[in-house]
């Protein structure tokens, strides 16, 4: 009888782990892609990611290029220069970008102002207020701070409620890679999502 209960409990735990993946793992999973919105200048170690908010109806239009909830992870070599070319064509909702530290588990911030920014200059103007129908080049060096060497960050919409509702992408700074790339994790998106910009 005891053995039967033990086997049932073990089976239940296995099912829990198989069908309920941990949120933090979205950051390293996915298919490697080279999207049209990424331009790499290897000679000058410079990468531009054009991020258009409200690209389509995914996540109630709270997305970047149709990606949300960490479904795209931008991977950049340590020391490269980055331009997050932020575009918000939406005249109804304010949006922004801020590169913040990745959070633990379900402790997603509900907003992000410049005090949460993890990499110097890696945020749009007034990220907690955002902007309507705007464009901005957010330029910075992909460099891990001495007190935070894990290299996992998030490109987060700092407007209250937006990032907390899934308007964020992964952003990683890595040693030992030669060029930037993007990981697309389809499992982070809802069933029946509209195709993101590839």
C-alpha cells in the first residue's frame, strides 16, 4: 500500500515538471533565428535591434515585434555596442523600453523606472511614463556589471502594468560568442498567436 502511494506521488511530480515548465527557463530556450529587425556590424562590434511596440494583436497588442512574455531572447556578446531602435506607432497607449535585471520566478515587476535599469543608458526617456507615437535610439555597451555577472536581463516596458502583463523580451550578455543572435521560444506564447516579425 505504501509503495503504491509512493509511486502515485512520484508520477504526479513527474507530470507537474513535464507540463508546468519554470518561467525562468524561457530565457535560455528556443530556436536560434536571425530576424529582419536585427542588423549586425561585426567589424565594428555593433548590433541594432529595431523593436516596434504594438506590432500586432498578440498579448492585447502589448508586445515588441509581436513577441511577448520572453518569447524572444536577444543574445549579445560582452563588450559589443547595442542600439535598441525603439518605435511606438501606437497613439493610444504609451510604451517604453528599459533593460532591467531578470527577476526570480513569478516576481515580475509591475513597472520600471530608470532606477531599475541594469545597464548604463539602456532605457528610453521616462520609461515609467512611456511615450505615444514616438521613436528613440537607445544606445549602450553590452557589459555585465561586476555585481551582476549572470548576464540575464529583460527588455521591459516600464509603463505600469505593461511589463507585468508580458510586455518584455529576454536580453543576455554572453562571453565566448562571436556574434549576436535571437532565440525564439514559441512555448512562451499563447496558442493561436499571430506570427511575430521574423
